[in-house]
């Protein structure tokens, strides 16, 4: 009898634990996101941005590949746990292609008064007649310089209209004066250097990223960039976030994602200036980054997910997201006057970058699905071979163009801006 | 009691199930992943791996690192273990201090050494304060891969010598004192006693330590990433980039299978070269 009593006690205890776990899962919404993966950003999301939401949210940041795999396999298995998916525009195509996302036209109608940027709303349809995701937040890549570097700006150069050749001259002046290479790029293993080549360098010099990948213009662009690289801090190949070398003083001039520069701007706003990316022969190539919120088909609690979308797109929450995690609002909102100086500097630089008459915005890759990673690899390898390994530019461009062509043909992805529209797969001339 | 015959099997069963579920099954899946694509069997993943920009360097550096680190660590650990044997007072203190790095994760170890070698790191601050250099020197740059290599060797030796050390200390303790004393009676010098008595009897422990360290050295990843980024490519790192950054599980699995193949070959080699006769173990 004694033994039986213990078994019953154990069983009921286990049941209690299980039901508590189950109850918690049922009550809370699982919000999986490819954004805010750094631990500090995730903590600020949980503790500050989501604080006033009425309802329990479990916020889980994931890398791009596990994010896609998780949602796809849950939807395929018919057991969906993810209530809300947050990702970049380019994270959604594989989910759309697999029919894993619910349409959100009803949600968009509820949010009529939000004053979303119309460009973002139409991007959120992903080329379908229906709303696939609701715009969540935006960011882009800009430049930041230490004020000590400003005295070496070439004569007649203006930070807001800097050209690539002036940037080179500037970095050369700094090197001559200090004996050190003080220009920096995030070319480390988790850095976003490939976005620089795809969205800034190529469009500025060729008004294209795919079609004219191996053009004569691209060849002279790489030669020019290689000579600029003489003045780049060689530790750039280990930099993932440029805010750290900027703060430590290893680098005086840097390009990076605004979210990866924010610590420098926030901690020492008086030491740094933020300014738009340089201008090339075709204008100022730059890459706006749009993140959106989507609901997987069969989401366990759609109404909570919709409520969370409504919450995250409120003007005050959009401003909190900016202050906490450095992503900018996607709705028209007046920024409060008491905004930290660093964030205001970033916001000004972004506005100057987007609004000038030489602006040449290009999208993150569209329609590459799981091949987005290999697309980036083409640009990373091209950079490494030409700039770091000193291989012949023409030969590298020709051989990497073959890789690029294979990816385009396998995914049948049509060209996206700034490449001219194509009927079939985007051609590599 | 007939049932007692089954008890050992029942007791072993959970670990067998565990191994099958968490090792054998993923292993099989990885093998299949590396030789299949959407249309069937293929060698495409291995071809793409071999043709990749970083493949040759990754293979070269992984093997070079293993060949440098493992002998260094075994030599050091053997010396430390023998030293410990002749320490009478405070032996435990040395044992604990020497095994501290065991408790540190490899990424943390990499970051510790990065803090030393980076441009504004401890090494440069020290050299500048002493007056050896005027300006911070760049140590970990793609222009000087051998320096990154040395930094990785230093970090790995610092971090993982302890595991070899612990195995060898345990092995040394298993050797009965009588053998050494008998040799001494017959007039063997300390060197002869080490060479003819201790080392042969330590062979099983050495074998375990070598196999373990070689396999771990072939998988070296976090320390290299922290210190060199992609400037010093290694096989495990390439598998990670192909899976995570390029999202191509097939090529990532091909790298994993290659690491497995080299590890199995190294293990077989050790087992063959260091075969112990049953009676020698005592």
C-alpha cells in the first residue's frame, strides 16, 4: 500500500507540472523573430518594448535558417506553435512560396489610421494581391566618423555629398597624418559587408547588382575599391559591429547598419558624426531595410497575434522600438524632442540619405528564398578574392558570375530594384 | 533467478537508446544529407565543397592546428602530471589551479585571448607602456595569418591542456608504485624508469587522451572564430557557415562527413599504433 501511495503522489505531481507548462503555453503567444538576435536587444524587447502589452508574449529571436525551417516544418506537420513571425522582407519569400503564411488584409483594414508608408505597405504584399506582412520597423546602413577625422576631409568635400573618390582621399589623408589605417568596414564573419557591395557599391557604380555584375563598369569599380582598401584597417575582416572599433578608436570612419552603430552614437554623441553613404557615378546607392510581422497559417492564437501587431505599430511603441533597439518607425510619426542625441543624429543621416536627389535605393534580395545565403556568398567571395587575395578582377568576376547565374536560374527570381525588371530569371550579362 | 541474467542488459539499455537516438540517428541523417539532393543520390555537395574558395585553406589549417596542438598539449600535460606526482605538499592546490581552464567555454577562451591580442588589447598596452613599440601593433590581421595561427595555438593549449592532464594524472595514479621501486632497486636511472616503466604503463591513458584531443582538435571552431574570424578558415567553421550563412545543409553535411572521416581515420591509427597487450595492463 505504501508503494502505491508514493506512485500516486508522484503521478499527480507530474500531472501538476505538465498542466502548468501546458497552461502557460496556451496562454502565451510565441513570437519568433529574425530580428533582435543579440542578447541585449532581445532583453530590451522583452522587458521594455513589450512591457505594456496586455497578454503574455514569449519572444524568441532565431537566426534566419532555423526561423524558416521551424515555421515551414510546423505548418507542414499541421502543429503550429509560432503565433507571430517577425522578419526582414527577404525572410518571407520561402514562407510565401510554401503557402505557410496567412493573409492579413483584415488586419491592415483595422490599422487604417496608422499612416504607414505606402511603399512599405505594397512591399508587404510581396507581389501578391493580398497583404502578407504588416510593416514593423525599418533601418538602413549609414556612415559614422570620429570628429577627430573631420580636419582631414579633402578640400571642398562636404560630408553630406561625399563621393567615393573623396572618401578615399580622406582616408589617405588620415593615414598620412596618423600613420594608421583608420577607415573600417564590417567584413567579419557576422558582419554585413556583402550588403555594402550589393546595395551601395554596385548600385552607385553600375545602377545594378545582378545584371551588370561582370560589366566593365564593375571591373573598374572593383579596381577603385581595391585602391581604397589600402587605407582600410586590416582588422576589418574581423569586425562584425563597427560601433566597437569606433568606440575603441581603432577606426575613425566606418560604414555599417544603423543598429550596429548605435552604441557609438548613444554613448559618445559629441565625439561622432553620422552622415549618408558616399556617391558614385550613378548616384548614391543605399539599401533600406524593412522588417514586417506575419502570422503563420494555423497560428494557435491569431487574435492575440493581431492584438500584438496592433500594439507594435502604435506610434508610442514605434518610438520605444527606435529608442531601445535602433529600428526606425514605418509609420508617419513626429519624433519626440527629448529623443537621445545619438538617435537623432542617426535619424537625420537616414533622412538625408533617402531624400537627396541622387538617392538610388535598392532592395534586399527578393525571391531567392533559401538561396539568399549563397547569393551573399557570391559577393563575399568576390570581395575576398579581389581585395584580400589579390586575384585578377576580370577572372574573378567571370567565375563568380557563373555562380550568380546558377542561383538566379535555380530560383527563377526576376530582377529587383535597382536592376531593370526582367520577365524570367534575372539575367547576368 | 533467471531474470538476473537480463539485468545488465536492462541497465545498459537507456544509454544505448540515448546513443542511438542522439548520435546514431543524426549521424545517419547527416550522411544522407551529404549525398542526396532533391532529385536523388549525388556527389554534388562534395564537389561544391572541394571547389569552394575556403576549402583548401580550411583543410590545411585544421590539420596543421591538430598536428601542432596535440603533441604540444600531450607533452605539456605529461610534464605537469609527472611534476604533480613529486609534489608532496599543496598537491591539490596545483591540481585545481591547473584544471581551471577546463571550466571555461571555448568561445569565452577565444574572447579572453582576443582581448590580449587585439589592436587596443593588453599585449599592445603592455608593450607600449614598456616602450617597446610606439604605436599599437596589428597582430590579428589577414595580412599575417601565421600570427593568428600562433594565437589560436596559444589559446587552445591554454584552454584544453587540462583535459589531457586530468586523464594522465588518473593514469599515473593507476600505476602501482612497486614497479618503479623494483626498477630503482635494480639501479635504473630516473630517465630509464620513466622510459621503461611509467610510459609503457601509461599507454592506455595516453591513447585515450590522444584520441580525445585529436577529435576535439579536428572540430576546433569557437576559438578560431573569436580570434581570426574567417581569416583562418577551419573545417568545422566552414560547416557552420554553409549551414547558417549560406543555408545549404547539403554542403554543410559534406564538411561534417569529412571531419568524421578524418576523426575515424585518426582514431583507428592511434588504436593500431598504440595497441596494448592485455597482460601489460595488469
